[in-house]
């Protein structure tokens, strides 16, 4: 069975891509099997090396959006792509806006090793 850490990798890591095209999110949200029974509203892909993203678990402690305490904010900005579901999209035709950004990421980390399991947002 897939662990939460593996799920984070599948849903949020794409280190080898540096420039994305307009169709990036439509392709990735399907290929990475991110929609199961419903269209996911927002999903962020991170275009940085895995060790740099794992290191965020040991950077600034910040409160999570949902009041849990275990969130960490990256000390540097990262290359990310936000995929936002288009308003008119209906499952199984999940259509996405692709937006390339450079922002600090906020992730939740858990376990031993202490690794990212949830993408909390970007600032
Ligand atoms: P999710 O199932 O939310 O978390 P994603 O991150 O891919 O999966 N967990 C926490 N979950 C929520 N908040 C915390 N503080 C948690 N601490 C631990 C995966 C697992 O992590 C655990 C939970 O047990 C959970 O099973 O916000 C909803 C989805 O939208 C995405 C991220 C999230 O899904 N999103 C939101 C983005 O990708 N980018 C954004 O900018 C905003």
C-alpha cells in the first residue's frame, strides 16, 4: 500500500520540469492519478530537487491552515506550479488552469524519518 510520504511524492513532486506549458496541469493531474472519483480543487507541483523539499521539514515552524502545529515554511522560494480546477469543470472532465510561480511552500511533515506528507499552501 502507498504510504503518505509516497503519496506526497506522487501528487506534489516534479523536479525534472522547469518550464511548463498551458496543458501541464491537465496532463499531470491525469497521469499522476490525482483525481479519484472527484476533481481535486487545487494541487501544487514542486520543481525542485527532492532533498531540497525534504529539508523544508527542518526549516521554519509555522501553524498549519487547519490549526495543526506541524507545518514548515521553506526558507527560500521554490519553483512551483499551481493547478486550479476551472469553475465549469465536472468530473471526469477535470480541466485545470496552469500557473507557474516562485513562492515559499508550507508542508506538513510526519514520521521517522520526518518527511513531507501534506501540502498546506504557499506564500
Ligand atoms: P491531504 O490528503 O490533504 O494530506 P494533499 O496534501 O495532497 O493531501 N496530515 C495533514 N493533513 C492536513 N493538514 C495537516 N496539518 C496534516 N498533517 C498531517 C495528506 C495526509 O497528510 C496528513 C493527513 O492525515 C492526510 O491524510 O488542502 C487539500 C489538498 O489541496 C492541496 C493539498 C491537499 O492535498 N493543495 C492545497 C495544494 O496542493 N496546493 C495548495 O496551494 C493548496
